[in-house]
C-alpha cells in the first residue's frame, strides 16, 4: 500500500483524550492532530520521539493531519524501529497481502469479502475468503504495536473482551467445518515473534491457547516500510513466529 504522498516528519509533544496529540513540525510550529488508534499505545507515544503524519487536505476536518507512524522508545530513531499505529490500515494491509500471494497459508482464492456478519455473538468477520473448493476461511485481523521484549510483539496492549469474543466466534466456525484464522498484523520492522500479552489480559491469553488447540489457526505477519527518508508506503510481507502457551 502506498501513501497518497510522502508522510510529514514531526516531534511528538503529548498524546491525550485517546484521539488527539500535539506535535511540533520541523519549522517549529505546533499543531493538534488526530489518531485513529484508541488503544493504550504502550511504547508508541513517547514524548519527544519522531513521528510521521499525513495531510488529509480536507478543509472540512477539524484536525487536518493524522498520526500514521511512531518510532519505538527512542527520540533519535527517525528511521529505525518504525511502528505503524493507524489501526484502520490493518485490514487493508492483510487483504492486499492475501491478494498478492504474500500470505502462504491463505491461497486457492475464489473471492474475498470484508465485514461479513457471522457467528452467534453478533460479530462481523474482518475478511472472509472463499476458496475454489468452496471452503470458507474466516480471518480476524488484529493490529499489533506493543513490544515489551526485544524482537517480540505482544497483543493486546489493553484488556479486550471484544477480542476474546472474536476468538470464540472463530472456534465456532472451525467446529462447523470452516477454517478460522486469527492473524496478527504487526506494523513494525523490529519484530520476529508475537505472543499473547498474558500480563495484560489473562482471559485473552487463555482463550487464544484454547482455541488454537481446537483448530483455530494463529498467524502473524510483519510489515516493511517503503521509502528511505519520509515513508512512502507500507506492505505486509514477513512471516513471524507465534508463541502460544
């Protein structure tokens, strides 16, 4: 996925009210921007760190700019350890990766649907792949940004009853003879493995372990950011190992 134009470099002052952040542009001016990430953003919202923002060019918006990329825990790491914090991109990145053949476990595709109602708990699946043999593959996408150990990402970064519900729904689909996949979309380049954040949500971690034992497939893929200076795009390319226990 390519950004419509190169992103703009800024320095984070502070994030607040979940949706807002104050930043300083390179000319020294300060503005308030919007963030689509409503999670805790642990390690992704470090004051004085370099971030990258996009310009919507939409004069009707109250906040013209949006937060797209952070840098991990280091105010000097302009181009290292980038973290894509825009949760709205995760489903798009996964769908694009499937269509381009980058996710080897999901192939033989007849067609792809998104946001399809399913299950017993009034859910909507992020991506539904129908294979040429008629088998349906239900894919729940989770955007992952947190990391508490070098090279290892963790999900969730806050308690998620909704995420646990999605695991139960996938387990039900498997019981009915379909494929159920939880796919962790890791929007950072410094990660080789993904684990459940048991220290944050024990119920989610236990449920993930249980549904994996009952046939739900647990996959993780990481991104590559495009552009040597200002980021120009992002692609989901790298298969990561999953630590389930």
